[in-house]
C-alpha cells in the first residue's frame, strides 16, 4: 500500500512512523509513505495557503489551489486513482469496518487541514471520503490521520505476525473483545478462570464468546443492534437483563 500525506506540519509524523509496528511494517515493505507539504504548491510569493472567508466570519479558510495542485501532482504518477481522505469533524465517524474497507486499497491520500476549515470545493471535487475520529475538534488533521493510518496498516497481511490477531480485535467481530489472561495462573490470589486452563477448546471458545457478548452488553449495548444472535446468546442477554 502507498500512502501520501498532505500536511503543513509533516514533521509531526516522524515519531509515529519511525516507531513500533508502523516502522516494522514499513521496513518489511507492507506500506510506503510520502509527506507532502502543500505549502510548496502555492502560486503566490508569500506562500499563503489560507485566506479570509467570503461573507465574513471568524478564522481563516484553506485555499483550494495548493491542495488541488498537490493532489493532482500525486495522481499524475499513480497507476490507479487513489482514495482521497479528508480528516474533518464533519465527516463519517470512523469505525473498524471503515478501517477494513480502506485496508483493501492500493493507494490512499490523506489531507490534514488547519485553521477554520476548507474551501468547500476541496470537499466536492477532490475528496472521496471524509472521516472524523470523534465528536470533538483538534487543532489540525495530523493526529486523526495518524490514528487512521495506524488502524489500517495493522490490518495489512503479515504486519501483526499473526493474521488472526486483527480478526479477533474488538469491533472486528461486532463485539468488544473478551478478557485476556496470561501467567501466572494465580496472581496475589486473583486466579485465571478454570475454563482457560482446561484445554477444552470448544468450552474456551464458548466462554470467550459469552464474555465478549457480556462486555458488549454492559459497555456498548448499541453494538448488539446489528448482530444476529443465537437462541443461547439471546438467553444469556435475558439473564443479564434480569440480574
């Protein structure tokens, strides 16, 4: 996968992309990235990327010209038209499903904005996806872009070492993930559930499913609306509702 990042502050990405899983994934060739400072594409002598909004109002608005020219320069050398992602509080709320969708792409372009907003023509003519990582506002799109890229790259084949890891994550199954335990089996009198030590894989899988369902019921009941539950699972929920 190839990822291009349009940002006025590309240096913000250095620590994230040169550490941990993202560094290993890049070194292994799972993805490649390129920083583009769209200030370099301005057509004015002062390299201004923003201007006052028509009609008045607070703040400055990113001009269309530098971003259009930067995206078009990237697309000119692309084998296939990339998805262009705009990080924006007004966008679609980000989800694991969206991460899995974007992980199937060969080429992504992320636009990180600043100031009051974007010229609307950037949204309507350039962008294929608008994404928000939550109902709050940051000073720029860089932090959100880091979050989204991390969630995508970890889904690429071979990145996590064990491809089942991503499949079993919270939200990938539609549920929050079940509890995990490791050694020692008894830590300060706090014991690992007996079923996990039993060696009975069928019982272990049922326990994990039940615990994932219970955790989702207690913490994110809204996620259950989109799930098809077995009769046994429906009975579990009735028990919890009555307890």
